[in-house]
C-alpha cells in the first residue's frame, strides 16, 4: 500500500497538532465548582427540573392539579370541623368535671 504525499502531510499535521490539556489550576477550579454545586444542591442544567417525568405526565399533573387541590381543601375543611367539635366536647367535659368538683 503506497502512501501519497497528501497522506504524509496529514499524518505530520496530526503529530504537530497541539493537545489541549487542562492545567492543574483549571482541574482544581472544576473540582471546586463541582463541590460548590453539590453543596448548594444545584442540579446541572442538563437535568430536568421536574425529575424524570415525561412531558405528557407533566401536562396531566398540571391539568388535574386544580381538581386535586379542591379535594384536599375539602378534606382539610372536614378535618378542621372535626377538630372544632372535639375541642368543644373536651371543653364541655372539663366544665362538667369542674361543676362536680364544686358541688
């Protein structure tokens, strides 16, 4: 197999091409930036902000969000009403105990 002058020049150019390597200072800066990001719990820009959910799943969650919120509001209101009723019962129980103690 014969090599042409063009092939020889390409090989020579590749051998002369400088390799870019990070200096120790640059490596340290990268390590420091990575550590700062981890400490601050900042996700890299290449990750999705809402985890691994697909666009379709996110759209469904957005659409059903108000319905779920109303359901949760109703449950919270019922819990508050139950709490008020029980506190009232406790209050009446303490008053009866006080009345019996004074009689």
